């Protein structure tokens, strides 16, 4: 079983970053298409590929919180980037550039999703019930983001912007991110239960499963199953809204996220390449490439 566990966390991060970039380039193409069918078709393909990135990022955050030796530094890195992105959105929101970036601003801050997932997993790990209450922070933000964006984007609503909850405080995927994170986290619990159930039949305890690589495979399989269920829940929720909160096209496209399970299935549980420049560069890359794409868009539209 070890043979199929070939992808380190480094490789998963690279795949996540590449597919995310393709997604954002596709979003740029969509904004610039001006109704041209061929460009819209290219954008559709790019954005479909981009659906693979979120589950991989969430999966890596859960792994990070579980295995990090310094949770404070982990929170700090996520928090700094989330803050930089939110501040950038805030500047754009209250400047003359808002008309060029309204689509971006209304989409939410993905790093807020990652930070909220990290807080959620940390809270679930705590034995102190008072510390577990920290889970209310990400849960409240996710629900509020979902409702606010839903009202703003509703085809039945005359409200374009809810000012009491600004766009730079909204999560990108709201409750879906938290659901994915919780599912990935409890995959370990279900793997333990499965091994305990199988122990009388196999004669193998958990240590033996870990040593021969089977434990990682079982956990990966359960993680893929939770990804499948979470994605169906996402689609089902928006389908029931029947386009009221967001258009069904976006919900249908998100089903492609299930395919990212193929990479999770191949995860080895090993860190892989982890030089300092890559650790910090991976965090910096997100706001940097967003700024570059925004500048390209504004320049083409005559804003600069």
C-alpha cells in the first residue's frame, strides 16, 4: 500500500497553488471577455480547473494544525496574510478603483477561510471546554458571510451592498470551508475506529498499520469520502436555494472539487521539500499574484 502514497505536502501545495492561479487567470479572462464566446469558454475551463485548489489548501491547513510544533506561529502567518488581503480589499473598496474590482471584492478573502479552518481545528483539539468555545468565532463569521453575500447576490434583492458587514471581512467559501476542514480532521478519528474494528480480524494494532503505510491510506480514503459528502452538501444547499443566493452555474462547477480527492488519495503524510523560502513564499504568493492580476485588469480597462 505504500506504493500509492507518493505525494508529499510540498507537492500538494504546488498543485494547489498552480490550480488556484489558473482559476484566478480564468476569472481575469472572464472579466475581460466582454461577451466574447471563445474567451468565456477558455475562462470556463480555467475556472473549472481552479475548483481543485480549495480542498487541497484546506487539507494542508488541517494537516498543518495537527502536526505543527508552534500553533501560534502558524496562526500568525495565516493571520498576517489574511490581514494584508483584507486591508487591500478595504483600500480598493473605498477608492476610485472600486468600479474595476467589485467582482473581486464580492468574492471574499480565501485566507480568511484558511485562518477560520485553522482556528476551528485547533478548538476541536482542545480538552478544555472553554477553549472549544473559540469555534464560535469561525462559525459565526462563516454564517454571516454566507447570509450577507447571499442577500447581496440574490436576483430577488435590490440590496447591492450591506454596509454593516464590509466585503473585506467576508470569507470566500463560508461554511463549505469549515465543513471540509472538520471532515478532514475527523477522518483520523474514523480511521482509528476502523482499525479498532478490524483488529480482531487482522491481528494488527494501530502502530502496525502506521508502520506499513496502511493507516495513511485509510485516512486518505476517508478524507476523500468526506470531501465527496461536503461537496454534495454545498451543491445541494445552493440547489435548494434555486439560484436565490448564487447562480446555479457556480454551484455546479464546484462539484469538480471532488476530483481533487485523487491527489489526497496519493498523499504520503510526509512533508517533502520545506525550505524557509518556500514556506514564506507560499504565503506571500497569494496576495502578490492577486495584486498583479488586479493591476493587469485595471491597466487594460484604462484605469492606470
